[in-house]
C-alpha cells in the first residue's frame, strides 16, 4: 500500500530526471509534533462528551466519530515515525515480516481515517438536515439507539473497506474506489445543501422561526467540510496522478509536494477541535470545566 500512501517514493529515476521539481522534504519532527497535538486535542473532545451528560446527544456522538477519524490519521503518523526510528537504530530488519505487517496495519489506519471522516461528515450533514426541516420529529427520528446503529454500521464498513483496500491496493479499481468516495461525499452533501436551499426558499417563514442553534449547526458543518476538502483534496489528487501519469513531468512536479500534502492532512486533526470549541458553547464550557477541575486537583 506504500505506493498509495507515499507514492513519490516509487517514481523511477527516469521520471525524476525529466522533472525540474525536486521533492519538498519536511522534518519528521514537524509531523510528529502536529500528530501529537492532533491526538491530544481530539482525545479531549471525546472525554468532554463522555463526562458531560448534556453532550450525549446524536450530534455530538457524530462529532466524536469525526474526532476518532482525525485521531486515526494522527496515530498513523506517530506510529510511522516510531517505526522509522526503531529501524534506524537497528532494532528492525528493513523490509522484514514485522515491518511489512506494521506497514499494512498503519496503512489501514490511514484509510480508516479518510473513510471515517467522509462518512462522519455525511451523517452530520444528514443530522443537520433532519434538525432543520424535521425539528418536531427529530428526537423520534434520531434516537440514541438509532445513532448507535448508524455509527456501528459506518465503522464496520470502514474497517472492512480499509483492510480490503490494503490487500488489493495494487489494483487500479481499488485506487479508483478509494478516490471516488471523496467526490461522492461532496455530491451527497451538496445535494442536501441544494435541497435545503430550495426548501428554505419555499418555507422562509418557518425557517426564520427555527432555533438559532439548528442553523448554527449547519454553518459549523460547512466550516468542517471546507477544512476537510482543503486538507485532503491535494492528497486524493496526488493518488490519481500517481495512478494515471506517474512519469509525466507535470504530474511529478505536483507529486514533489507529497510531504506538504501529508502535513495538511495532519493539520486537519488539529484544526477540527478548535472549530468545535469555537462554534459550540456547550463543548467550550465542557473543555473549561475539564481544564479547571484538573488544575484544582493538582493544587490539592
């Protein structure tokens, strides 16, 4: 799967020679630091929802699903750095059985991060749609039990798909499936937005009297979606170029930015928790309580 996760390494020498763009190399310490922050921030989000009963509602459970996806991406890079460090110290045999197995596990985590983010954002969009246009029936439609079933289905499918994509990663249909999920998610959410806009025009009065929190949730989703596209789209485009024009000089020039694209993915996990805190007063208050309670405990 390394030809998908890090495709620039597999470009042959002739391909590099016909391109004037040397690969942009970033220090591993930058990736490691960003990944650590990503794991810690999203872990705080999960703990805030677990500890605060007021946050234990479908919307925040779906946000937790997105936080877990972000954590997967950060953990992938942390484990990769540890593996590289152990190999450089001589504790691991290069291309040995353990390293190959570890690579497959980490690649599955990376794919799981992307798929989990795609489906989490999609279900958040559906949840916001129901909240706005079926507000009175929302609690009967989106029950805790139904939410649990949805999340279990999503993560079961993502886990199975992640393993399958690693096993069959050398086949072009696998790459196409991997990359097609990204635009399909965008089309699904765009379809919901267009439908929401058309309904809003025909029910302008009813929309105006909805609680502000409902509309605020839709705006939060828009921000999350925008950040996700900005951070992940360059990598998805990278995979497509590696598959269909690996030796084209223009493609190689773009693929020289692989590590920059990887850093953007890591940044997504760091940015999302700030969006949650900035847009949600309830979650922001939960963060403050957790921090101040821990400080008081340390003082005692």
